[in-house]
C-alpha cells in the first residue's frame, strides 16, 4: 500500500504515457501489474483523454521484479541521459544568444567611441 500522502507528493506519481517514455514499459504491462495487485492506480482524464496514474515507487519495484533490476537501471539511466542532453542543448542555445547580444553591444560601444563629436570641432574653428 502507498504511504500516507504519497499520491500528493511532487514527482511521486506518473501517467502510463510518462512511464512508457521514462521506463519503456507498455500500457499493457501497467494494466497487468494493476490486475496482479502490485500497482495502485488512479484514473484521470485530460482534454477528454483518459489515462492511468500510478505511483513511481511501486512501478519501479514492479519493473525490477518482472524485468530485472538491470532493465530498471538502464531505463533510468537513459532517461537521465536524455534530460542532460536536452539541458545541454538549451544551455548552448542560451549561450549563443548571449554571445550574439554581447557582440552587438560591443560593436555599439566601439561605434559610439570612434565617432567624432560635432561640438569639439566647431569650438576650435571659432577660436582661429
């Protein structure tokens, strides 16, 4: 059985679709676990589409029992690697944007410091 408040904790539950993405398990695998009494679930509907919500801890334990701990760790590692690659790509994109903005500002500063000011030239001409 689930611990008290486990359904309300952030990250403690996941949908059947998310389970497929993160662990590579099918909807049928999850339903089989529910029917065997190994997984607690709640039904949900979003935009008219039904889905199953299961507890992450129970799903991980069920995957380890049915498919082996190696399969579970492999799935978790692949998911973490995917997240890291995505974050790196986002950071590279942000870095490129910042470098472009820096170059733009530097060029603007150079341009304004090399342009002569009109007031200085006119003052010299008036003295002669």
